[in-house]
């Protein structure tokens, strides 16, 4: 089970970094795109945190 959790954490961290790169390198992002990216980033952070807690238990 821990291997699946570790794989999921790695995947969500990859998606988080991909999203951060998109926002940081976006020159012409609209406010809606930035807000949507922020919401997605928040969701990814919650998932990563929950998986890390599950991994410890």
C-alpha cells in the first residue's frame, strides 16, 4: 500500500510543479486562469498532505 501512496505523492508533486511552471511562465494569463490555477494548486496541496499523513500511519 505504501508504494501506491508514494507513487500518488510523486504524481501530485509533478502536477503541482507543472501548474506552478505554467503560472510563473505565463506572460498573458487572465485573472480567471490565475484563480483557477490557484484553486487547482490548493486541491493538489490538500491531496499531498493527506497522502503524506496516510503514509506515516
